[in-house]
């Protein structure tokens, strides 16, 4: 009612426009390309610094050098003195690095347990790679969105920035080993692996390849990973690869097996080819459950005496959280069911709304069949980015999803209403980029918007069009605050406090909430409509679930459901939501959704009261739930029972029905 009264006031300043999908995807590709370019440039600076440092270094087998070993830092002996290769290493918690304790000035070195910490090759490598510390820090100052940077040496050590205690990484690894050991007894061997035939076939394929000249001219290798072989297969190696090579101990792996790296990398270093490699999406479970990708480049020896030998010194890389890419997506333009996705040059899906960590199984992927099911009914537009065959695309739903509207209000009025206590913006949407500059990191999105729109921080990178729409939504929805307050005051005189929360969300990520009861009296979990409530708030890749459900129905009708999380906790609440359409037209965009949370007992009582109000002329119900031979149920769109005469069935029972009766409430 509050919005209807002020509707005519804003209609003249609103216009509906059709989304230009091609323009949208091209703009998104440009933004993603800029992110990839910056990360690749940071990696290339590490490559140049590493190669120059190695070029200037002369190998010294007697070199003595103390470095910070990640396993030993801040360790003390029985006398309280720092252990060798440990030393005092300042660590401070940093929210940018998942609240881990890190050192932003120095890196640390990890050495495998089967290698000697003071091996001459290790000490020399650690010594010349110390030059990377300056570049690590410089990269982070240039681009504060960077996270982990590292150098993995072909000699076996690993240098990581910022420096941290190895326990934060080693502890989850030890847990993984313990988990593996606990389930080892459940593994049973069956079948026979015919390694001899496999090796013979592999050598035959390589021989045929070399004789016919088919395929690309590249390095070749046969690699076998096994827990042990039942024979030596001397006859196979004598026939195809004489003299045979033999590994007798773990230490021989570095000396013999890893030798192929130098051979296979030789063409690259001779031609000075520093290929940029992007990984598929993965999770570094030792740090967090955040999906990320990594950009990596090889580091080669450029010394004149070894240049033609093609010596691979190692690999440098940096991680990029996929959340950083998701923040570039203009979700307000894609709409409720629209989304964006990216595919790597190797065909891996890099970003997609269904690409989520499945903690129970430990896998992080979207089945490709599911992906192509989306492609069958959504319109995709692809383009290329970052100078390779990688692609980015958007999917727009038909009908109202292809349209959006623009409104216009004064900046002063918009900022005034935006700062009201009942207003919040989507945490994972980027209205202003506060990550690029260190001095902006402490700002909230609303604070950044105010500084940008008032001209006090003109260097802030903000989406002016999105902000203008947010200000419009803030002004248009402002009367709700007074309306809800009036309802709360009237409700205080009534002891039946069935409705607990009212909430509204707009297509720009703006939310308004109002509590009709004290917070400690709310039945639902405390994280409802907060960042912890992933399904109930605006995220980088989707609108709230209650918003999407309402938008799927005819505007003006209400959708009732029991929140899944509350069902698990046996919290007796019901959510009711409805979509708000700008115009009475099927092509009119959905501009907002509004809803309430009420006690289940309150909702059931209202339902039974309505059921007994028959509309027949004689006032008699042809079918009555009071009939002992009839069982009445109210089922939501997920098949869960909302109302039944047997209350124990609610919240713990779902019905699978072939014919659904939809209850629409106007």
C-alpha cells in the first residue's frame, strides 16, 4: 500500500529498456581480461626477477646461508633459544588471507621431508631466490587483490609469500592422511593390471608416431604411476628402451625420474617461450573452501653456458579467488535467473553458478551434462578474452529477464534513504571497488558510494549506473519503513505476534528488513537474511531463494515454503513472498520481491479458518476437512507438508505426488 500511493510520483522518471546481450558480454569480457592481465603481469615480473637473480648468482657448494624454514619459524629449543633455520618471524592475522597469521614483508621456504635442509643445491637456490621478496611485496602493493604468490623450484623447495607458519598447511594435510588411513581397510584389490602389455603398447604408439611423423613435433614421455609392480618387465625395456633405468630408493626419484623435466623443457627455454598457464577451478582446502584458479609461468636458466641446455629452474604463480571474477558480473543486468560463465582454453568450466564446493564428497565441479542442459534452453553469447581461446558467456532468461528499467532521483535524496538502519546492500556485489587501494579496504559499500557520489573520493572505481539505480530503489522503498513501523505499533496491542519479520529485496541488491518481535523471540536461526544465510541473501552468483521462487510465479501471488535449514533445526516458521512487477505487461521486469516470516502455528491456524469459510450459495462445504474420512494436506512447491491435521508430519515429511494442487493467494 505504501508503494502504491507513491507509484505515480516516480512513473514519469522510469523507462524500460531491452538488454543488449552482445554488448553486455563484451563489456564483461573486457573486465575479466583486465583482471587476468594484471595477474599475469605480476607473475611475469616474478619470472624476470627470478631469471635475473639466477643469472647473477654463482653456484657455491660451500655456501652457508640462514633462511626462514616454514616448519621451523618461531620454534625454540629446550633452553628457549631459536632453533636453526627458525628465528623470530613476526606473524599477524590478516583478513585478506582468510584471517591467517602472515608476514607481509617476507616469504618462507618449505623443504620436503626427504631432502636435507642444508643441501648445497637447496641453499644456493634459496639464496638467489631471496630476490623475489622485493617483487612479492611490490606486486601486492600494486594489486592489493593478490593473495598467495610462490616459486616452486625444480630442486625441490617451495618459496611462498606472504610468509606463514607451515602448521596452517601441514595440519590439514596430516588430517587428510589420517582420514585416508581410517578408510584404507575398506579398499579391496581386484582384477589384474597388465603393466607389461601397457608398456609395450605405449612404446609401440611412440614408435609408430616417430616413424610416420603424425601429430605435432613435441617432447615425448611415458609416465607410469603405481604402488608397486609384480615384475621388472626387463624384456619390454630390453626390446624398446635399452639400457633400462632402475629406481631403488625414494631419493633416486629426484636424480633419475625428474631428469625428464630438463629434457622436455629444453625447446621452451631455447626459444624463450614463457607460456602462461591457467588452471581449472579448485579448492585449496588447507586455506579455505573458496574456489580459485592459478596462473603460472616457467622460469628458465638464461646463463650463456647453460642456455642451450634448456634448464628449467622452476615455476612461479599466484592464486586468484573466483569470487574476484564473480564480482565483475553485472547481476542486476542479468536478472533473477540469468548468469554468466567462463570456460578456460582447455575446456574447463572456470565460473558458473552451479560450480560449488561439495564438501561431503570433496569434489568441486559441475557435471558437463548439466551444463549442456542449461545451454539447451538459455541463450548464450560467447567472446574471447586475454588473447587466447578462452570464452566468457552470459545466459538471459526469456520474457521479463530480457528487460530492465532505469529510474532517476536526486543524489541527496538517495543517499539519505540509503543510510537508513533497515537498509543493506548485497555483500558480494561490487558497487565500488574497495579492494584495489589499501586505503579503501576498510570502507563498506554504502560508505564508498557516499564518498564517490559526493565527490570526496573521485578516484574510487564505482559503477555509477548501478549506484544510480540503487539510490532510486532506496527512495522508492523508503515509505516501507514508516508503514512497517505503523504495523508494529498496532501489533503491540495484540498478543498474537504471528508475523515475526518483513523483508524486501530489489533487483539492485538492496534489502530492507523489519522485526515485529524482539530478536531473541524470533523462531528462525540467527543467520537468517545475513551473510551466513547463503540461500536467503543476494550472492555474487544468485538472487535469494525466496526472491527467485516469487519471481517464477505470477506477480501478486504468494509462495509459501518452509526454509530447509529451519526444518533441520525443527524451527517452526513459514516464509511467504511475492514478486513486484513494474507494469502490467509480461515483458515488464521484476523490480523487487517482498515477503514475511511467520510462525508455523500462526499460519496453520489461519489456514484452517480459511478452509471453513465456504463460498457455496447455501454456505455448505461439499468437501470438508472436518470429515473424519478425509485427510487434508497443504503442500508447498517442493513437496513438503506445510499444514496437516497430524502436526508431527510437518517439517519431517515430504510427499511425492504426480498431480499437484497449487494454492494461489491474492
